[in-house]
C-alpha cells in the first residue's frame, strides 16, 4: 500500500518509523517531513495545512491511505477533502475534529453524553469572564477555546494570575483568534494521564496510556510547552481504570458524536485527571499526542498500518492490538529559550552514537539538513530521545544515556522525566 503521512514533527517521525515496519507498506511519503523522516520516507515539500495540494498529490500518486499527524489539517477539512476525492484518510471530519478545535464544543458534547468532567463556563466578554473569576476564586483554569499549539491553558493559582490570563488571551490575543472565546473551569486535582483509543465511528478500541511533562522546568515548574517528555505505561493507570474510562468517557462520546451525525473516526486522545472520585475528562484531542506518540509506537507490537485501515473501514470490532510489556520513555531536547524566543540553525552532532545505545531510538522533530549535509535545529522542540526497557527505570536509563551522547550545546532537556512515577 502507498501511504502519505502529513506533518513534520516528532509525532510524525514516530508514526513513519512504525508504518515503515508494516508488511502492507510499499511506499511512504511524508509532507513536509523532517531530516529524520527523510531517512525512512520520501519527503514532499507540501505544508501540513495545504489541504488542496495534499489531496492533489495523493490523487496523482494513487495513494491508498492519507494519515493525518497534527490537528490543524483535520480541523481544516483534510479528511472531508480526501473523501470527496475518493481517498481514504485516517482522521476525523472537520465537524468531528471540533472536539479539539473548540474546547467549548468538547464540553457541550461531554455534558450531553454524561461524561464526568470539570465545572465550566464560556465567555466572549472579558468583563464577564473577570466577574465570574471573582465569584469563583482561585485556583482555577483559564483556556483559550481554539487551537493554541498546546499553550492556551493557564492553571492560575491566584485570582491575579487568572485575570492576567484573561487579558493575555482575550485582549492581547497572544494565541490569535483562538482566544476569542475562553473557558473557565474548575481545577481538578490528581494525576494527569493521556489515554488513546482507535475509533471507527461506532467501535472504540483501547490503545494505551501515557503521562507527559508539559512544563519546561524540572519538578514541573515554569510555563507550559508542547511537552518535554513522556512515558508509558503510567503505573497509576490500572486495567480497571482503563475499563472505566472506556465505559464512562470514550464510548459515550463516540455514541453522542454518532447521534449528532458527525461520527468520529481516527484516534481519540482523552486528557484525563485521575481524581479521588474517579477519572474525569480535562479535554479531547483528535490525533496522537506529541511526545506521547513516540512512547506508544515504541510499545506497539501490532501492524500500525493494518490498525489504521481497520479504523477507516469500520472493522475495529474484529481487530486486536498487541502491546509490549516493556516500558518506554522519551526525553525532548529543545532549543535554548523555548517555549519563548529561540535561535535556529545550530549544529547537532552525535545522533549516530545515541542510536547505538541499547534500547534507544532517536526521533526528529525540528531538524533539517544544511547544504553540506550537517544536521541543524529548525524548531523549538528539536529531538525526542526515547528508550525502552523491562522497567520504567531501565527505559529512563537508556533514554538519558542516549541524550548524553548527543552533542548540541544550544539545546537543553529536563533531567527528571518520569520523576513522579519513579
């Protein structure tokens, strides 16, 4: 089968790596890809949000399956455009992708489906939002309604922080149009877990769970990022909890989306809080997480391409997924200054040595090749250095041994990924 993978980050490198091991695969393209993906797929100079160009390429090259990595092309209607062109696409329609494109829409669906979550309210008027904050007090959570690259959520410990978030999101528009509406939510307490399920519109097949580290600093301090590392499986997420999440959160959501005439097909990413009263929904995403995808692909033993096809064709009720009992961890190496301003073009060396560490795997996120073939950093999050092992500690050891083999003075990473579990 010929596959076009859309995207160019660490998640897409992990997906390309897993897809390249499928016995069904005959050709893999990636648009736009990165320097690491280029080693296992043919990269195409089409942006992930250039929907008409992606569909034209897929038609011209008789692509059998388009796989959407990031959320943006899905919210822009990539799956709809593929369907209109007679192409298979792994990912939800634009109407179903609103589960990520609008946090208010997610809360409306979850409320209708009886999914346990946080108390919430939405606002388009900053003055009304501030009045609500003063009534509720802190700690409290302020969220930009739209897509904000994982950075549109402020967990405010004080009322002053919450009101400052309203100013930045709604008035200063630091996240652009995504901040036209804000949600203000009850702060949930407990352990946060990312859980993934494959969906074909009616059947949901549990995948695996992971825990990530969103804050830039060690000890989970500093501003939120797109993710500084992740590990799987999380010790706190038991088989009993998985069954409860499937029964109370995932399947009711799938049923409600079908009832609305917008069945969800793709991967449903549930951000959960494991509270004292049980798992509660924080938010939905409509794609694999980044960096969670890296550790999921490290543990997946089934043929990924076969699984994605089953989701597209409504055949998940006849499909099973096999997972390694080993643990996996990924440590993100980012450019100095991230998630603020950072430089580009710095030289990265030592990846060949890192790849030789037993149990290690190097995933590229923001990389490119210079004219002389040198590897250079082009993004904020640049590399994902993963490790696997019989225990979480063994996976951590492998990942950090590989990190220490990388020679990149302009980069940094957290040295405490997995600290809560270990």
